[in-house]
């Protein structure tokens, strides 16, 4: 008998555990994510506080659901990432170890830092799937023209300044 992916059920449970909200409620947060400078400071603070209450943790994704709550429409990526999430490494543990070694011997602390605390820990990138998710959200709500894309043929005859 075929053994399905043993992690499939666990991943489903994790995904189903993400906070959920109806699309009509998510629409209220669009200015916070994409046009915060247009909001008064008090409104920004109120929306930020409300988002954090709904999202439970800013490092979690949030599912936007249909109004009846039966269908997942899309995933809102986390609004913040820890360095550990970006790099897969325990930065706090590395820094604690570096501090202990430095306290015992600055030379050993420096060697530890050179070997374990590299630039890639600082320069971690947001996962591409999250960048794609934000682009899809922008297109869905036509933010910044992201949803207005049409095929365009341009020929040299069309260019006046050649």
C-alpha cells in the first residue's frame, strides 16, 4: 500500500491553523499595507493593532476567506519575519554563544563570529512565494496598476524619438 507523504497531514493542520478572516474585513486593511501614508497616524495605529489582534502573531500568514467562510481565497503572507525564519538558523543562540566565547577570550569570540555569523544572516530574503502572494493580492485589488496588464505590441514606427 502506498504511504502518502507523512508530512501532508501535519502541513494541512498547520495551514488550517492560520488565522482566517472574510474578504470584506481584509479590504479594510488594504490602505495599511499599501498606502499607509494616506492614513492619519491614529488610523494607522488602530488598523495595525486590529490586524495584530486578528493575525495573532505578525509572523503568521492569514487566510482570506469567502464571506460564507467555506472557501480560501488567498493567503496574506506574514507582515514580519524573524532572521531565523529567513535563514533557518537560530540567531539568538549564535549571539549568546558568541558573547560567552568573547567573554572568555576575545580572540575565540572573533573566530566564532567569523565562522558562524556571516553576512547571509543579515541579508536574508523574503521567501519568493510570499513576494508572489503580495503581487497576487495587489493584482486582485488593482493596487499600483498591478491588475492592469494587457499585451502591447510596440514597433519602431510607434517610437517618435528614434
